[in-house]
DNA sequence: CTGCATTTGTGCGTATGTATT
DNA sequence: CAATACATACGCACAAATGCA
C-alpha cells in the first residue's frame, strides 16, 4: 500500500506477480496473498486469475461500508410496514419522464402506485411509492398486488434478474396537493423523496426505478457505516 | 453457511472451533479459516481471538455495500464545497441537548457552528453545520477555523482517535426562522437534516456528532450500493 | 485447435504468536 | 499458570483461467 501511495505502482499498472513479491519482500506466498487480499478489500487493487492484479486506487484508506443483507434493508422503515397496491398503468415515457428516469423518449414502461403503512388498516400512510419497470417485466404487477415481496425480489424470482447495483438518492421536498391527499397530510408538509435505481451492473441501465415520497414526521433514513474486516 | 441456514447453528450460538471443523469436514485448518472468513464478510459470524466465532445472522446473502473511501465522502455534495467557521462555545448539555445527543445531562461539550458554500465567497450557503465534540477535544476548534480538513480528520491527526463506526440519519424538515436567516433562505423552505455520530467502535459513545441542515434545493444525498467481492 | 508458460485460486501440513478464560 | 482458540507465517502441490506460439 505504501509503495502504491508513493507512486511506485501507478493506477492502471499491474502489480508485480505474487512470486516476484515473495522475492522482493522475502516472505512466503501465503503472506503475499494475505497482503494482496487486504489491498483488494481496501479497493486499491483488482485481481484476475491467470492475469495478475491491477492498481485501481491509490488512496488506500481502509474503507468504511454500509452493508445491507438484502435490497429490502434499504427501505429501513425501522418497523414492519404493509404495502397496499393502488394502481398500475402502461405509459410511454414523455419528455419529462424520460428526463427523470434518464431513458429515451417513448420507452414503454409500467407505472405502479402503492402506499406503505405501519399496519394493514386504519393508520395514516407513511409513504407513497411509485415504481417504473420495463414493459417486458409487466407480469410482475400481478404478483405485486398479491405477494408481500418487494418488486426486486419478484423480478429476481420470475425473471432471474438480480440487482447487483443500486443507486439511491435522497432529497427533501414539500408535499404537493395530490401527494398530500394520498398520504392524508397537508400540502406543504415536508417530505423525504427516496429514489432507487436497480440494475444488474454499475454500467447497465436500471430495470427498476422506485420512488418513495415519505412523510417527514413518520420516517427517517438511518445508515450504519463500519470498517470492513 | 448451509448448516447455519438450516438452523444447525442458531443465532447467538458459538460456531464449533476451527479444530472441530477440521475434523467434522475432514479439511485443513487453512481451509476452515478461509470458509470462516467468508462467513465473516457475509456478516454471518463474528470472531474474537481466544474466544471463538458467534453466529450473528442466518440469511447468508452476499451483502451489498456502499463503500466510502473516507469519511469525507459521506458529505457527498457532488461538488467541492468551502467551509466557513462561524462560532464556537462551550456548553453543558441541558435536558434537551442530552436527549438529542443521547448523553448524560451536564456533559461538557464544545458546540461549533459552520456554513458550507459552493465557493468561498458570494454564494448562498448550502448547509448550516453544527458540531458537538467532547470538551477534551476542544483544541480541535483552533484547527477547524484554519485548516480545510474535516473535524474527524483533525481529531484523528491530533488525538489519534479514528472513527471506525459512523451512524448517519437523514430526515426532512422545514427551516426555522433562525436557520433560514443563516442560509439566506425563507422560513418554511424544505431542508434535509443529516446527522452523523462518529465513534471508535459500534458500542462506544460518539466522540463527535455533526448535524448539517441543508437547503433542499441545493443538495441531495446519493449512495451507490454494489456487491462485495 | 493444441500445447505450453504464466499467474492467480485453492488446498494440505506444520509451527509459532497472542488473546481469552 | 495452563489450556484453549484464533492470528500469523512458512513450505509445498495442484487446479483453473489467461495469453501466446
């Protein structure tokens, strides 16, 4: 790590082979491998079998990470919540929607509206959830209204498409009249808008976009970061 | 992992020792250690030297993680920001503050107020930042007003106290009159309140609490989750 | 397509250090 | 102080992936 930080090995360079590192430092292959593994978990190098290890970052800070056991943990409501299905419709992305979802104009999508409550009946809803999914995933909607699984889980089960990359953005806003009506709140009340883009890889286009509009008085997002071991 | 999932080893139980696992599976200690290390990075078990490994989760899903190279990445303003020091004072926690910071009443703390702007001069501020740090860390304040380092970095440099656990909570609120005046915004405008508790371990009390009140129109929090290798 | 060299991945065996009980 | 258990390190061998002649 020290040599990488000092510029002895630049980003993009291949690290010396494990055998060379053994000789260079006078240690066993086992020790070299432990060290390189540490560089990997620090995100400093990436290794490929039969090829070698490449330097990808020179900071070498031990990374903190927020880890989640499943995608569902992202929706950290802190308490169990019930979902109630409102409606779904097929839409062709107009200019505004294409802009928001970062897709081409005219793309055929399914839009699903749901509410999230603390318990099945009686309570004021906590969040208004809008899902956008590709038209080819349309049949997911049938399951959504019946099974208490997340859309991501249903898609993984039915289509084998697994979300390996999720981008989440959180911002604050005021409830519009329509949103307030759905949430049984007052227009102008503060709200958290959480948007998640699910994709199969960091490069791929998202196959699912979920946007939750949450009443600020009923919800906050808590994340715990700790050192990777 | 399979045995844990099947309930052979329950949450809270100790895993068999490495020597027992060697015999049970007829493999070498090295192989046992590789397997247990995998369980650790999956978050399924936690190991302590001289004691053993405890089962802490039974899902065994490969975890997704948001990794950050440094604490500073948490403040993901998306653009470079400048910090300007406003004021600092010594306070003894009253009931309200003790409640908010989860510390005992009367604890002596240093409260620091700062503004965060997109550029050094002329721009409207983006966020109003309040720091609370233990009184013994008081001298950090001198550096804060001069160096463009984060409080966490300064504390690590001067005191050797390193944040290995950070809890972040994000909620939405409306600006109060005082906050709006500082941010050159209107009272009632929406805002994101981001609070981070820095501590040396997940169990320890935080040595630093930072609360940022951010103009919703100038700021959002973006996190990227991807599979751990 | 085959064969070979290179490189990382996986596994076995052994010894010693160190923290906990 | 001893026993136990995990951490670290050495050595060796073979498997699997990659690239090249």
